[in-house]
């Protein structure tokens, strides 16, 4: 019991640290995005998005290994074997260095071909785009080799480090915005170089911290196949899944550039910014709860793991609904307030991106459970195939003359099949997992909550004839109250409601 309370306190503490990080980062990031759009212009901003996307296209290799590294470090930490933990970290670092080299080769060959032959970039911006591309490659390589260090921080549940580093990160980005205003040099090139310098500085600080505080975080060559092979095996099956997710994002981004040019990439970039920031609030909670889920599985505490999964699903959905609902209804007002003159299609892209994020959040803890088992073959192949279908569907429908919203609609539709796949995989590899219990206590309450909140907010929204500050405030207040009430009565279990009521009454009594 004492252990459970301690675990809950750790999760709560880490979540608070991560929320603080996210709130500060989001506010500054939204401001810097506006400044960058103003300084760079829609076209240059779009060029930066699509050029960076070409490099990110190859980062799926790193994505697969990132999940494997986090899983194995957390698992060994749960087992309490320091020698195995040291060898696991060293093996992961060796592998990531190798991946960084592979991505460099791919970027300078296949990626360069895409840049020169396939992307639509104005002739007068080719040289700037090339420089930004090279800078993006080196920034990506540095970030790749940083993954084992970040995974160690997460495994040790030291989320406060991320909060403090985020303050430094956004502070440096504010300085970059100022330098963009005053520099006489090409602003797109300047922006790319400054981002690279910032990346180097931040990663260096992270590594110094890890080396000083975590015994396992030291580089050494590892040739022991008993450590390297499981990571590669895990990552190998995860590789296809990550490739598909990459294709769903960056691959579609490149296709949209081929049909509509860099302006549409600018709109897609802002939708990704909004989606990532809103989803980030949910991910902060999920990041804090992921290590306990893996550790619970490693200690064969399946009921505890299941309870954590249900809580994570419901609470992350409720939080995303709270943040997304005002934007879904008032996207036009918010975007004009934020960007003044947003690129075409930004509004609808943002709304659809948020809908996808909200729906995905309910079932994301299932992925954590599957990763905890280390048996991800079926999930990776199935989900990867489903997400990969976004690319050909997008290409053929755009070629047939359909509007740029097609990839977003396609992703929402295919999410249904991904969810079914994840439920099946969880039951397949964790036979004790109660599917009906999960649906009853996680999915159904979330679904009812979402329907009620959207319905109530829409009724209030429809009472106004035009966009205004009053309507915006009213919609925000209505959706917030609706989420709070439905969360209390539907999302929270009876035991949780009783605890909240007891604490509130106690506070009132004290006063």
C-alpha cells in the first residue's frame, strides 16, 4: 500500500513538472512561431518545413530505436540489475551512433535527390534551401545520439530536468527570434544555423547531467550480442511501424508540396505545431505514467498495470478534450489572433489534427503495454500497414483533384483499424488483460464525455451570429465547465469522487 502511494506521488510530481514544462514551452513557442512567420514569410516558412521534413523522413530509423531504448532501460531499472543496465545503455548508445551515420548517408543521397528533383522550391531560394538542408542533417544526427540519455532521464523518472531544460530551450528560441530581426544575412539560412547551435548546446547540457547523476550513462564499445540483439530485434519489428508513421507525416508533407507548393506546407506546419502542443499536455501525463506501466509488467503486477492504463486513457482524453474543444469551435478567431494572416487551409488542418489527437489519446496506453512485453511484431506489421495506406490514398486522391484536407480525413478514418489492432495485440501478448473492463472503464466514459461536451459547446456556440471576443470567451468557459462536470461524474470513479469531496469539505471546514 505504501509502495502504491509512493508510486502515485512520483507520477503526480513528474506530471506537474512536465505540465509546467509544457505550459511555458507552448506559450513561448506559439509566440516564436508567429514571429518566425512574420520574419521569414509564408514561402520561406514552408520551405523550412518541407526541407526539414526530408531529413525527418529518415528519422524513422531513430524512432524505432528510441522506443526500444526506453523500454529496455526501464525494464532493467525495474529489475534492479546495475551491470545489465550499464551494458544496455552502452549498447543503445553504440546503436544510435551507427543509426546517425546511416541517416547521414541516406540524407546525402536519397534525400538530396528529393530536394533537387521532386520538391517545389522557387529558383531564387534553392541555395538557401540547400544550406538549411545540410544544417538539418547535422541537427538530426546530434538529436539521434541524444536518445539514450533522454531515455535514461525518463526511466529514472527525473522529469524536473525536462522542465528546467525547456525554460532554457524557449529562452534561447526567443533570442533567436530577436537575432532574426536584426541580422542582415539571409534570414532562412540564419534561422537554420541558429537552431543547430541551440541543439548542440542543449544536448551537451543533457549529457553532462546524465553522466554526473546516472551510473550507467557512460560510453563504451559493446560487442555482447545478448544485449545488442534484443534491442535490434525489438527495434527491427518497430522499424516498419515507425516508417509508416513517418510516411503518414513527412511523406504526406512531401506529396502535398508536389501538388500545391511550399505555401501548403506552411499551413500543415502550423497545424502540426498546434497538434503537438495540445497533444504534449496529454503526453506529459503519459510520459510520467509509462515507466510505472513497464515496471509493473516487469514485476508481473498485471492488475496494477491495467489500472494505470485505464487511468491514463481516461485522464489524457479528458485533458485533451479540455484543451481542444475551444480551438475546434474558435479556430478562425484564435489563428487570426495568433498569426494575423494564417496561410490558406491552416484552420481546417488544425481542427482535423486536433480531432485525430483527441481520439488517439484514448488507446495510446495500449501501445505502452504492448511495448512492455517486448513482443511488438504483430502490432508493428499491422499498424504499419494501416498507416502506410495514407500515402497512396493521399497521392491518388490529390491527383484526382481532391482538396488538401484528404490526408487528414484519411488518417482519422484509418485510426479505427489501428485501435482494433492494438486491442487485439494487447490481449494476445497479455492474456490476463480484460478487454471488456478496459472498454467499460476507459473507452465508454471517454466517448460519453466527448459527446456531451461537444453537444453543449455547440449549442452555446450556435447562439452567436458572428465571431467575436465575447463568443470566444463564452465558448471557452462553456467547454471548460462541461469538461470539468463530465469528468467529475463520468471519468472519475466513485472512489476518486469521494476523495475529492472529502478534501473539499475538509478545506471548507478548516476555513
